[in-house]
C-alpha cells in the first residue's frame, strides 16, 4: 500500500517532528509521536480525502494529549533555575529563551497545541479548530488564555524579549 | 506588553530545530510495520467485540435480556446457561412432561430463544440430541396467538396453533420424528400474533372459516386451524406488522445417548 504515503512521509516528516517537538519538548518523544501518528494515518490512508495534513496533525495533537494525561507530572525537571536573570547579563538572552521555553511548557496540551499550530505552523484559527476538534470560539479562548499565561509568567515578565529578536 | 506575537512566532521557529543539528530521519518501514500492528490490533478488537455482541444479541440464555432479533430471520438456539435471570420476560418451564401410554418422564430444557416482538415469523434452529424432543412457546400475553410449524415423520409440514395460554407446543418421539432428526440441525418456524389481531377476519377471508370436527361454527378451534395456512399468516403479518411483545420458545430434549 502506497498511494503517495511514502512521498508524504518523505516530504513532511521533518516538519511534523518539529511541531511534535514543540508539543512534547523532547526529540525522542517527538519522533515517537510522529511515527505513531503516521502509522495511524497509514491505516486510514485510503480513506483520507484531500490534504492529509489536518488528519495527521489531529492525530499528533490527540496522541500527545493522551500521552500527557498518562505521564506522571509530580516533579518536572526545569532547564533553568527559577531565579530571575539579570537583563544586563551577557547570558540573559539565552536565559530569556529558556524562560520562554519553560513558560510554554506550563501551558496545557490543548493551549500548547493551539499556540504551536497557529504561530509555528501558521494555521488560521479556523484550521486550528478543525485540527484540535473544537469550535472556533473555544480555540480563541484557549489562545487568549495561553497568551495571557505566557505574559504573566514570572519568568516571562523578567525576560527581555526585545533582545531575542535578531 | 513585554513581547509581541511575532516574537513568539520567531521563538517557536528557532526552538523547533534539533539542538544537536541532526535532523530526524523518517523510517518508512518502521512506520508501516507499526501501522500493520495497529490494524491487526483493531481487527482483533473488532472481532472480539462483534463476538461479544453476537452472544448478547442472541439472547439465547434463558432469562437473560435479549435484543430483538430482526423479523423473519433465522435464530440459532443455544443451551441455557446457569446464570441469574435479569429479564422479567415469560418464564419457560424447566421441564416438559411427557406421557407415552404408561411411560411418563420429564424432558429437561435444552435450548431456548427469546423474542421481544411479535407479528412476524421466526425460525429457530436447534440440534436434537434424541428422538424425544419437545417444544413449547410462552408469552407475556397469554391471549396472544401462536403458530408453530415443523416437520412430520415424512418431512411433511407438522405443527400446532392456538392461544399462548394453552400452552402451545408439541413433542416428537421415535415414531413421529423425521428419520433424519438426529443427523443435522432441525428448525421450527414460529409466529406469534397479538391477541387483538384480526384472526377471524383473516381466517374467513382465506378459508371461509369452515367448522372443523372440534368446532361448532367459526370458533377459536376453527381459526387456530386456519392459522396453519400460510395465506392466513401472511395476511395477518401484513396487517399487524412487527410490534413489541415478549415471548420465548423452549426446546426440551433428552441428553445425548440417554435413549
């Protein structure tokens, strides 16, 4: 069975892995996530009409949420120490990015999916709603709460994102 | 605000790279193998679920709730299980008393089948274990009409009909059972009609409700006899249609090798 599946995998695998990494925050998990999603897509490949991307992304998002629910989260290792970095520190830029990365990690799987699909994948909110399987209003609500959370996060407040821009 | 949406967009683009610099490679073979495994698992689950549904829907366990089998469909009877009753449908007697001259004995319930609708014909299939096979129909409404059709010694149609309270049933023995009785599964065709079905009108329309030896005019004995006619049953089925109504059939038999 092929019907363009191999071509799709060859063309989209890397991009899917990057998206999965932003959701899972771990490359090993991301690759496993993508392989699982593509295996599920392979089973249904002949029934998929049109662009398979929304279908595959939906599997990735749902599978990630499923794994996230099963994962033990009693203690989450942090990449950065909780102390606020000095903005005048030469290493502040790296610390700022780490703080942002850490803050994104505090979002719920659904909020993270909305943020990643909209800002990384460039999907419209309507497309995001179709992928995550909820209404446009719900997506807007998730996105709004996610952005608020990112902005009010203590790490984010202390960082200097202007310096992140290059 | 400390940052903008474009900041977030750029940040995600930069972080969505493998820090080690190596790009993950696609393993198509592994993906397809995994897909095949998923498909096998799903098929196994589906088959298991279908089997569970079939066992439940068959509703052949005496006393257990049964999903209504579809009209005019053949149902395979099953041996009753030793499980608690949870459905208040009509209860089948545990045994079938037989009197053959001076010989008296009881046949235990061997198979049963429950139905939740009436007005349509049903075919019940069972495998006899002896020539002494009895069958009986019980209904929630004792005034309902029952018709049972089977085969006689030479394969000719043989059966009975009447109000469900009678009760309606029959019994084979070595002399009356078809010669191939034990060679393969046998069947009974059963119709149960509501008490208010236009039995008399249907009988008159088809047979003019002629009196029988047992009857005086067009009485219930006459229409019971008329119900044995396929034309009468077809007319009634078309008129009544399928409607709710619990009834059950029990097949009573000696254990294999007991004769």
